């Protein structure tokens, strides 16, 4: 029997509670023992506690060092600060890791894509330093530091080394932002010198977007500042079937929050239409982080079976199933895998 993992659970809002419920059911069926500490965040938390991020939620993450999080809506052009950005900064989760890989059986315009996005997660335009200088003139600061750039570059190279990735491209706009993006590049180049087996290249962000759509297979691992990484992640999600598929992890020195790339999808919220695959694959990343490799493999294998069979897929990927039916199909595939393995033994 494995140890019980205490995990902070933030269902979020919009489609968050639906996909979270589906994922929790599946993770619990792996046999891994979880103790979930469940907290609201954002507008919902404010209504109940008068705080967008309740103190108890901070304390829970501080204690458990691992969280699974659904999306939380951020008001546009005003209102409270992004809960997502605030949590990443608070726990110094400097590396945003997003693997982009086709699922077997799910046909897209771009087969066999296998990309890793490593996004700096605490700096750049997301530091939230904006002010109105005079009416009609606003300044927004982008902060890039040597420490921040070096540690995210090291994260990318260490990941590549450990997982046999061959190439890293730094993506930048240092032709225009000579100082900030220039510093990001200088730090990446310095780190690259220590890793002789990994090819290092640099592409300008605008060209990269075109290159990605023309030929995503030319890339292996992309190293990006915060804003570029945010945008390029959604672009790359389209290669593998859209935002319903792509997982993510926010990783710091001793703490991690696992969440899908997608947002709260208000257009489909509360209708049992959301695809829980992105959060489920984030859950698989979490299982690996917790050293529950066998359970992670089982969930991933079950997902692949469901996609290969094409019988129970959600609407975003051409099916008709609801969120809960999709989760039922994954659970049935896991059950089948258990039966097969008990016969083999
Ligand atoms: P979004 O990712 O919520 O939705 C974009 C499109 O993708 C929509 O058409 C939506 O229906 C679809 N989609 C997203 N996830 C899906 C899923 N699991 N299954 C099926 N279809 C899915 O992006 P949007 O509309 O720009 O943002 C909505 C809100 O979410 C905003 O308040 C934004 O700030 C927030 N957000 C939160 C994030 C987080 O909590 N980490 C990340 C990104 C956005």
C-alpha cells in the first residue's frame, strides 16, 4: 500500500468543478491514497470568505507542497488580480511545464507532434506593475532578471538531459527588446554551454509562430519568457486537438501546482460538455511528481485506449459524450487494464 498523499484541491470555477470532479474520480480509482484539502478561490471564495485567496488555502499549499487546480476566471480590464499568477508568484513556481503530444487515435492536422514548452512563470509582463502616468498614458513594466532567466534555462536543460530531448530553442524578441530579452538570451546561452549533448538555437517569436504552424516537427523543446510562453502554449494546443487536451505543471524548488493550460471556458460551463483530458493529464504529471509511476502509466494507458476506440469522446474532439461519460469510459478502460494484468500475473 502506497503512502497517503495530502493534496490541496482547487476545483476553480466555470468548467473547473466538472473537470475536477471527473479527474478526482479517476485518480482515486488508481488505488493511490489521496487526502484532498478542497478550497475555493477567486470570485467564489470572495463571496464566502471575503478573500480571493483564503488564508487557509495558502496554508494548505504551504503544508502539502502539492496542489491540483481547476481554472479560475480572471476579470478582464479591471477587477481582482489573476489567482493563477498570484499563486505562482507566492510559491515561486518559476517553471511552467507543458508537454504537447498527440494522443493515439485522435486525428489532427498535425500528427506526431512531440513538443515541450518551458515557460518562465514569475517574471516578464506578469509582474503586474502597471500605472497610469497621466490620463491617456499607461506604463506597464516587463521585468526580466538574470536569476529568473538562468534558473528557467537550467530547468529546461536539466529536463532535456534527463528525458533524452535533443534540442532547445530560446524564443525571444531581442531585436526590439534588446535589454530584457537580450538578458534572457545571454543567460540561456551561458547555461547551454554546459550541456554539450543538447543542440541550442534561438528564434524570434513572430517567426516562431509561423514556423510552428508550417513545421512544428522542427522543434523539440521551447524555452520562453512568461507572455510568449502563454501565447505559444495555446497555439501549440491546436496541434494535438485543442485546449481540452493539454496539461501543465507549475513547478518550484519544493512545491508544485498542476493545472491544465485552458481557462474556465464560460461558453460551455455547467453543461457537462468540457473535456477533462487536459486536467487528467495534469493529474498524470502530478502522479509522476509523487513517484506514483505505475498509477500514472495506468491512467495514461486508459486515456489512450478511450481515444483509440473513438467511441466515447467529448464534443471538442468530434464526439458526443459528456464530461462524466468520458470519465466513465476512462474508468472502464482502467478496470479492463487491471483485469488483463491480473490474468498476466
Ligand atoms: P479558455 O481556455 O477558457 O477557452 C478558450 C476556448 O477553448 C473556449 O472556446 C472553450 O470552450 C474551449 N475550451 C477550453 N477548455 C476546454 C475543455 N476542457 N474542453 C472543451 N473545450 C475547452 O480561454 P478564455 O475563454 O480566453 O478564458 C476564460 C477565462 O479563463 C478567463 O477569465 C481567463 O482569464 C481564465 N483563464 C484561467 C486560466 C487558469 O486558471 N489557469 C488559464 C487561462 C485562462
